[in-house]
């Protein structure tokens, strides 16, 4: 008998949530954390795999969303997944401003 494959929060992310050799380590750049986002700002969701807190699901990696508000240290981000609007709670370590 075969064992069922796990269906955890980070399953099938071996290639997606991987850092380059020179980027390894838990400390994100401070410039990423000090950005103050305002409601209406557009952000790209780029998951930092070394920080687990405030990490969105892997299906949102690479998506662009709009800041709606704050919740503690995290931000409330609205992202479209097809035609559906999803509301995420993401910490700034996993976001970068859209140009």
C-alpha cells in the first residue's frame, strides 16, 4: 500500500519557494520592511520562504494586488484570482511595491 501524499500549506513548493545561494538566510533587507504602504497602493506578492509569519498561500506568489488597510503589522491586500476577488493578510516581508 502507498502512503497518501501530504496536502500541507507548502506542498509542491520545492522550486517555487527557494532562494538563490547568495540570498540564503532569515534576515530580509530592511528597506523592504520600512516601506509604508497606503490604501490604494499596488503591490506584488513575492513570498520570502525564510519567514513563515504572514506568508500568503503559494497560489498568490507573483500576483499583484491593492492595499485595502492594515491589521497589526500586516496589510490587507485584495487580489483577483480569475474573476474572484480574494482578501489576503500579508506582512511586508512578502510584498514589494509595483512600479
